[in-house]
C-alpha cells in the first residue's frame, strides 16, 4: 500500500507521496495508473518527497504519461503546504530542490495551516539553446512557427526550468487548444517537447491563460506557464511587470521584478483528501 495525499492549486491537482518512508517500485508505471482520472485517483502528476543535501527537501515531478518534469509552480506550492501542515517543517521560508534548481518559497500561514505560497521562480531563461529550441542562438520573441497542418503562429519561447511556447490570441474561450496544443508541443524545433500557453491580453494588468501541458494535455492551471506568460507579455511590451492571470482553475499573481530579475508567483494551495493506493 502506498500512502498519498491529493492536493490542488488553482485546479492543478497533484498526488504527493513521501518517498523517504516507502519505496515505489516502477514509479513510471504506478504514476500512470494513479493519475488516470477514470481508473485511478486522477491528477496532473505525482510529486515525490525526498531528502536533500542542498535544501530543506527535494521534489520529483512525474507527469501522467510517466515522464519527469523539471519544475511545477502550482505543484511546489502544494508541496510546501504538505510539508508545513504535516509538521515536516516549522519554517515559513523554505528551500526546495528540483531538477530546475533550488526554489525559495514564502509560506502565508493562518490558524497553523498554509493558506497561500509565494514562490521565487527564478530568472526566466530566454536563450534559444537553453530553452531548448533548435535554431540560431538568440531570443525567440514573436517568431513565426509553421505547423504540420500549414497553420502559422507567432511564438515567444521561455524556460522556467521547463520549456514554454507562448502564443497570443484574440479569442481564448473557444480556441481549439486540443487541436493546436499537441502540434506545438511535439514540433521538431523543441527537442524536449514544450508546454504551450495560449493567452489573451485583457489590460496592462490582466491576462487570460489556457495551458497545454507537455505530457498531460490541457490543465486548469500552470504555475511555470503563468511565469513564462509574464515574461512573454513584458518582452512583447504588452503589459506591466505585475500581473493577475486568470486561469480556468482560478487566479494567480505574478511579478517580474527589475531589482533581482526573478519572477515571483503567488497563489493558493489546498488539501483535497488522503488515502492508500493498492499497487
């Protein structure tokens, strides 16, 4: 039996497992089964809690298709709440090791429970070869992308430890994300595939975002995506540096600070339920 906790941040839901106390045989296979929304628990991924030599704890992120992600903004907020609420830390400022590096988090606590979390998402990576994306070195800002079906989009590419392609559209609610998301995700220009954000700018302070997540499909929210969208909006001179981002699962607040060049992400984290998985 594998003990787990189901959590969500603006509708982006995750299964958290304490990997220090229980071994998980065939993690890829089990993650695929657990994430299945019809025959499993249902989630956008599995977060594995591990010890770290360089931070308070380490977090591994396994996608519903069994692949491993570098970083997850909504997931790491849930992870931080799990640590504090389960008395694994008493600190309100913690560091979490991820594949994308060590992330610093500030916990907002009320009645001895974490209510929301601010994450220092770090500096956006803008150089094509580091995103990674095939082509001549330099930044990818409003660059034309030709899809296999002949459709052309202008994309701005950003990595927040994981790759994102941001596309600005006029109509967001009825946009066929299930058609174009996979075509961009699996485009040959992205050797590691890419997450895709479709964005409508509402004002200098607000945008609406829909996300096609690599290895997952459309999700209700994406924290690294919101951070990438913030960078893309500013690089294209469309918004201010502070944004409210409306997602299908709720709202996130972001800021790309000039002082340290880091992007900060703020939003809620909620425990849904606990259980045991018979593997």
